C-alpha cells in the first residue's frame, strides 16, 4: 500500500496486535519504530523479522504512561529516522475484572494512564514532526468495550473511552495540518491480553474453544486488526478522518 519513506511508531509494538501492525506496516514499506516496555527479546524478534524481509526497523524501550520515557523515545526515533509520519497508539493493559466497589485505586490510575494519558503524551510529542510531513496518520487501537461498558471492567472501559475522546478531538484539531486521526475497535482478539481478559471475565483460558460461536467460525486474529490499520494509513484512506472502524466480524 505504498508507505515507502514514511516512519511509523507503534506503541506496544512487540507483541500481539502491535506486533502484527509493526510487521504489516513494514511489509507496506514503512520504517517501523517498535516500542516495548520490558520484553526486549520480543521487540528484537520483530525488528529481525522486518530486517530479514528487507525492511527497516528499530526497537525503543519506553513505558508509555511515563511522559519522560515517551519524550526520550520520540526524540530517539526522530534522531534515528528524521521524522514520524504514522503513530499507532496500541499499548494497553487489561484490568482485573472487579466491580467498581472492589477496584484498587492504583489499578484504576495505572490502566487509564496507559490507555489514555500515554496516548496523549505520544500524540503531543510526535505532532510537531508530523505536521512538517506531506501526510500524518494517528490510529488509536480501542475496543468494542466502549459499546457496552460491561460490568467489572471500569478501568479498561474508562481508559478506552478517554482514548476515543482524544482521537475525535485531535481529528478536528489536526485536519488543517494534513493529519488524519482514526480509531480501530476490535472485539476479542487472540492475544495474551485477550486471554487475560477472558480468564478474568469468564474463566476461559483457551480462546479457540470460542471459535464455533465467533463470526466466520474463528476468533479475531491480530492480523485482522493490522489489515484495517494498514488501510487507514494508506492512500486509499486519504479522505478518511475522525472515524471508528469495528473489527468484530459484525458482533456476536
């Protein structure tokens, strides 16, 4: 989809959905900055795979809920590659599946900081560079959780709702600078976070047991989400801004 010359920063880009997005954008020609928090080996594996296929990538450590970490990471990416054209705010963590009355205040703050405040930090930090480019794209990875706001998940629901509010605000603020901001909202995806969420909510550890009840006979895969992201940052979506696309097979 013709991303040659563009630089993409993918938060949480070493595993799960973020890994699939990093690989997909590299396949389309983008240079990819793969963010990770602790698992350097996983990030290095993504970089090696991209390099093995003729692409360009590097790994960057940062805990996205830390403004100082984010600032250092963005500065390093720009120093290495010159600019940032694409930001995918994908980093996220699961909440523990407890009711509001039983939620640890520290958990609430941590989950909201990762999903929403970290995304705000990264947008703020990359936009000066992005505004200098012919085109900019910011994609927020949200969730169908914001449709139902199910019980026993307030920190996660709140974090994703705030992430979407940021996206729709930025879509209006940055349109004049040539930046498109969109939201991708998957349903249950077969990742480690998906397994944690289902284990907490329903005691299910093997997501493939849900295939028969899922749309098209299978649980959503990370590559399904990555395919939508690669479209949104492509020339085919040049007139798409401020939109939310669901990746849930039409629901259950």
